C-alpha cells in the first residue's frame, strides 16, 4: 500500500487554489497535528505550480538558512545566488522576491516552529521581509507546522509579529469517516467502524492497517505489539506537543477510566483545581479532549454541567487498552491482552459509534435533517444519545444509538422509550420526530411505515466512498 495515499481534502485544496488565484501576495498558515497529512496536501496542491518546498529541521538556524538558500538557488537556476552570504532569512527572501517579481511562486516552509525554536527573531525578520518586499510580489508563502500550540501562540496570536499579515489560515483535521474505506477497501462497514475507533481519521495511522488482514490481526500487530509504529505514538505526540506531559498523562488516564466530571478528574489526579482547569483547556484546544453539555443547557448551566471525554479515537483506544496493559505488552503478550479485551472493546465501540453518529457531517449524511444544534441530552439518570434541533423551524429529532443487532420488537421498545424521554426535554409546541441507529435492525421497513426513522450499517454503506 502506498504510504503517500491521498484521500479527500477537496475543501482544503479548494481553499489553497482560491488563494493561489487571488492575484496578490499571500501569507498562509497551515497547521494540524502530526500525521494528519499536511505535507501531502501541500505537495499535491503545488505539484503543477512553480514552487519551492523547504522542510525545517532541528539543526541550527544557520544551517537551515543555507538549506533554504540552496533550494531557492536551484529554483532560480542561479549558482551565484547560492554562493551569496545571507545573514538572515529576511535578506534571503527579499533578494529572492526581487528575482521573482510578480511571477506567481509558491514557497512552502514546513515545520516552521522548528525555525522559531532555533532562532526566535525569525518571526520579526519574516514580518520585516513581508512588510518591505514580499507583500508587493507574486509570492504565495505558506508556513506549515505540526505543533498546534506553537502555531496558535507564536504565529496566529495577537502578540505575534506576524499578526495581521496572514491572508488566510487552515487547521487540517481528520479524514471524514465516509472516506476511510479508501484506505481499507476490503473492510466491511462494521470493520471500518471498529478501525475508526482505533485509528480515527488520521491518514498515517490508517496506512498502518492492511485490509487484507483481519481487524484483530491489525490491532495486535500494529498497535499492541512492542516496536510497532502506533505502540508509543501517543507518548511521543504528547511529549513533543506539551510541557509537563506527566500531568497531562494523569488527566487522560483519569478520563479514560471513566472520570468525566471536573471534580472526579481533580480527585483522581491529585492535582490542584487551577492546574487541571488549565491542562484541560490545552487538551481541548489540541482536540484531544472535548467537553460536552446537554444540548438544551442554558448559558448558566453550561458552566456547571459539562462532561469530559477523550475526543481523539487513537488516544482513547491507547489510554484504554495500551497504557494499562504496558507490563504485559512489553513482555510480548499482545494477543493475550487483546483476547482479554474483546468484551470491553465491544462496549468501547458502542461509545465510538454513538460519537460517530453525533458528528455533524455524519448525522446529516445519514438523516438528511437540517439542524442548528446537535448533541447529547441528559438529566437525573435519563439520557438521549442524539438530539438535533432546528431552532428556526422549531423542529426536533431525537435519536438513540445502539451498537447491536435489534429485532423489530426490541427496536420498537427503544423508540417508544425514546418518546417517553423526549417529553422530559421540554420543547413544548415543537414538531418532534424519533429515530434509531443500530448495527442492524430487523423489520426496518415496517418500522419506517409507522413513521419511525430507522437506520443501520446498511445505510452507512451507501454513503461510503
């Protein structure tokens, strides 16, 4: 399987093409977590355009500058340009800009945060070059980075020297669920849901699985086996992105073990409340953790009734099955650990499936219901998996999600109980519909004739590309 497989990204490419066609200088910031596919995206965009791609490294700033100069000289076809002594990046880019003039050229500086780490004035120098020269040329300068914290605080933040200079930015996120079958073409829809629960929509992770092997074989070989790419990836990511990773580990362990309320997380970690609050905010910004409130909560209730969960499926799986079993896995007992985890993994997949159905793009593709709010609802021991509200038209769709095969009688029972619970939500005077999403539903057509809304994995299969 090609390790450079390129899937989806139509919206991202459309954005880049639109900026390229603007006819003016562009300073774009493209960022997102490691392995998300930023480099492949930018190289795909630039492949038929005059461009220079430069990857910053952890070497000293002066050596990075020389590497960039060499690439620019090769692009210009000018050996003399490559021998000129440039002290700083502003001088280098200013002279390069003189050479290209109004010609449209894409210059991609990948892993830009590494340059900042090696030489912090690079931000001010780049600002200087942009203000004095680059902004008057045909250059399309793209600053790309995997450190989400650095990109947001050093480049996008108000205090950054580059603030107000950028002409656009895009945070690259996961591949949508309905595209992951392109990575795993031999998998059934059920197997794709399971794989999504382990890997999320991260292209580099999806490439680790071989759909000609069973799902269980892939998990054991590629996630649970010592030395595998995904065995320590979570630790590597957290240590690279965060200071004090041990405290973040403690918080994620607490959430993975079922502590979803703020007070529970504080008690489990033994950390000060203010620290836990700060760390949770960082994890939310990185999209590793999410905080949910009942979809109908008032602004006052929002501050008190939040529940935390791990938003990233790979991290959720890793903290639930890899970290707690590290001693066994280090001893080479991956198959035994997985065999022991099967029953719990089915429950975990139910949680994954419920979250998947709640994703706005998935929910709309499956149901066709137009909503202004979408989320869970809970109160005093009662819960509804998905509530979609169209506030303009005063319409509501209530949906239960079950990761199991249901008989027609079982499905009808779930739907009738859903009707009962919906009355607890309120919404008097609203038009209400009731739905069920499950692995498989017998008598689906008969239930639909009774005005119930029913979907199962067969409906997901129709949406897969």
